[in-house]
């Protein structure tokens, strides 16, 4: 029990308190830098009031996570790889946000620039893991004792998973509190899985992220005083990918990250169907959380339902641990 106090309870509480304490200062600083959200004219009318809300608020949960990572990084091999993916992806998102909201260039980073940046970060992650740890890139299959290892082919699979997860978390960040609430539940799953496999570093990082996100939600629940921006949402994608990879659980992302996947697939379906039918749509609007908003759901209801779905998905995933 004492071990869990230091690996779960303390990182969660400290990260929560740091996020809550720095939140007002971060929001004030972002406002002074004029790092403010601009909503699309063709977007939801109800979202137009978000224009001017400070963005790049990912700092609020990334700072306490980094503090915990520095404290525990030297003693747990799982920590540094997760930090590489989390903050590497976060830097790409920061550059995109900075160009868009501070320099006022609407397009931000070009798609190929984002993709190249993510490839470089994943390559650094792979190099570090292979060079400085004994962690492998094998895949556990849920509900079985099977672990698949494709050797060198694990690496391109990892690239695909990392890019897909980052895109999914980025698309999920479209409603106040949604991405943070869903990911807090996913972090809770990683805590439970870390306990199941006795991976102390996983418990620490997952607990730190849980506490930091809960602290961030103090300022991000509807009506949000700040938005995480691409910096925050891409960093979350890196975090989820990194945690799953070091636990040999990338396949589990399909289950625990069901909402991320649903958001991504809805966009792919909408765009593909629109092109094939020359203008027809499957959904009212995508990503799919906007479909439900267009149907009359409030932002709060979207967050509650999607978070509940994630809780159920994580319970299913936990049952699949072996």
C-alpha cells in the first residue's frame, strides 16, 4: 500500500495541485500574447462565442507532467520514452498553434510539415527505446496470451499507430472538456494496467497525467476559460501511444481510444462519401461530436456520453489483460 502512495496517490495529487495553481497565470499569459481561439465561420453557430478564448492551454497539464517525469525519469525506464513522444508531438502542435494564433497565419504548419515532424519524433522515440532500454515493440493481443513480434516490421506499424492516434486525439479536441475527460479515463486505465503488470514507471506517468488533466479541467469544462490547442491534443496522442507501446499494448488503443478512433473514422467516411457522391453527407457535420451537437445535444451531454463510453471501453480492455 505504501508503494501505491508514492507511485499513484502523490503523483496524482501533486500534478492536480500544480495544474490548478498555474492555470490562472497560464491563461493570463496566453491572453497577453493574444493566443486566442478563432472559430470557423462555417462551423457551429453555438461555437462562435468561443472566439477569443485563450488557446495553447496544454501548458497547464504538460508542465506538471514534465515535473513528475523529471523526478521519476532516472529511476524508471518507462518514463523517458513516454516523455519523448508526448513532448515531441507537443512541440509540433505548439509550432502549429503559434503560427496560427500568435503570428496570425491561418493555415499553421502545412500537412506535410506536421507529418514530417511526427515521423522525426517517432524515429527519435524508436532510437531511444532500442538503444537505451530493453523494451521491445511486440504486441499483446487482447483476451489472449498471444504476443506478436514482427521484428523490424514492428517499427512501421508503430509509425502508423502514432500518427493515427495523434490525429484522433487532435480531432477529439472540439468540445469543452471532451479530449481531457476522455483521456483522463484512459490514464486511469493505464494506472490499472500498470498495477496489473507491476510497471511502476507506467503507474507514475499515468497518475501524473490523470492529476494534471483533472486540474486542467477546472478551467476547461463548459464554458471553457481556455482550450488546449494542437499543442495539448497532439501531446496527448503522443502520451497515449508512448504508454501503450512500452506496455506492448498498441492494439488496446483501438479499445480504450474508441472515441479517438470514432472521431477519425467519421471524418474519413464523411470526406470519402462527399467525394464519391459529389456533395452528399453521411453525418450532419464531422468530427462526429459535431454531428450530435447539430442534432441538439449540448456540449456537456456530448462530454458525458463520450466519457461514459470510454469508461465502458476501458473496463472491456482491462478484462482483456492477460
